[in-house]
């Protein structure tokens, strides 16, 4: 059989908005390897622009327990045999596929170990942790999205030393030009502080509400722009209890174009997460000429470097001081913003795809 890269498309069946699905869309779309590609378990993926990618959807014939077993057997014989590299998009495989049934080389991406760190907050964590462990132990090669994540991998699974690589993510938005940066700085009016993505537990959203509540007392005009899922009932109550309704603007699940504009219109990204495997919003914000004010924990110092401001994610006074200082507009942020743009330009999806291709070729060899 000719060489082929096969992806299990499980992530695309339930996550259309998120870092993992974006990562795989970018990698698959940008690969330059002249080999066949097949995505199992889905009929199509809107974010994949590369031509020549085939799709194998699950069976629609009922009862599924019978029809899908036939489909997965066909997948195993047709796609997951010698000469193939299999790269699942999620630790849980689609439609009854099992790691023990694979006869091809397996590469697994390790994004983080957040489920292990915060297992008490989700009922299904035990299952997800077991699935992650099974995938890691079965892999021929592991891709880690940061050095921090790789260090966690080696600490938890010492036998993986020597078969892992670090491949950074990129920004899906183009880096702002010097002219664009100058226009953005010159046209800034009310400071707009952006919060992007998930907000539960370790994302530290309520901490930002507290810091912003204290910041608006300075009397300096400012807005907190929230992009992601709609505010929950509890979050709406927390906003109202702090008297922040008039200071908060919510954009529910914005499109790529809308999110890009939110970054371009923002003065700074507030990213107080206490645990990240990488932190794509920080890179996207830097590409769009926004100041990154981020947590000094886990992978974020590695991603941001000297191109942003890193703070203790539990020091409210430090965040209030930084938010108020930025909102005043008296400091020249141009040097740090230029470093951010340069940083985002250096960590590109094209480079990430090139490194993935090299790993695939190594596994073929």
C-alpha cells in the first residue's frame, strides 16, 4: 500500500470552536507532503482547505452496533495497515476503533495535562485521563505543544523520553504591519481589554472580574470584551453583583473574521489562566498588535517571552495596577507591541506543519 497519513476526526464531531480543532485544521491544510490523506469519522471539515483530503464518515445504517463494526473493520484493513501513519485528533477514537487494533505507526499530540490537574471539576475526567494514558503509551512518537508540556510528559511517563518532539502552535491571523501598528496606536480611544475562550475553573475569569471591578473605580474609560460561549447564569450574576454590566461587552462564539476584528480593536488581552499547555490567544493577540497581559504560570512565559507582561494570576493588585496603567495611555507600548508581532511571526503554522511533515516522514522511514 502507498504511504498515507490517516487522521481520526473525532474532535471535529463535537468541537467547531476551539484550539485543538483549529490546530488540526491548520496542520492538515498546510502540509506539503505528497502522500494521501484520509480523515475518519467525519464527512467533511469546513476549516480544512487543502485539496486532496479524503473523508470517511461513520455509518448511518441502524443498528449502529452492527453497521459501524463493519465500517471500522474496513477502515482498519483499508487505511490503518502497514505504510500508514495514524494521527488521532482526540485521545478517544471514533466509532469503536481501538489502539490495540492498529497495525500502523501512531503519532499522538499531547496538548496538556489539565484533566489530571483539575480532575475534581469534571465528572468524566477519570475516563478522559485513562484515554490519554492509553494513547500516550501506545504512541510511536509524541508531539508536545510546548517545552512545559513535554516536561510534564516526561515526568509522568519517563519511558517517553527520546520519542517526543516540541512543535509550537502558530497564529491563524496575519502579523500586523508597522503601518497597521502605528494606525492602531494612533486611533486608540477607550481602552478595550479582551478575554478570549473558556472561562471555567483554571481560566480564572472571576479573578479578572474582580480585578476589572477595582480598575473601573479609577474613573478611566475602559471596556472588558468577552469572546466565547454565552455567559452562564452564574457569570451574569457575578457581573451584575459587581456593577459591571455597562463595562462589559459579550461576543458569543464569534466567527474567525469577527474574532480577528476583536483582536485588532483591543488594547490588550487579559489572559490570567493558571494552567495552559500552550496558549494560542496570547500568540493571536500579539500578531494583531495587542498587548498581552498574561499569567506567569506553566507554558505562558515560554510563549510570551519578553513580548508581553507576565503577572502572578492570584495577585489582584498587580493586575489592577497594570490595567489602570495601560488604560491611562501614558506609556509608550510600541516597543513591546513590536516584539509581540515579531514573536507571532516567528511561530507560524507553516513552520509547525513543516515540522509535523518531518515527523511523519521519520515514522514512514
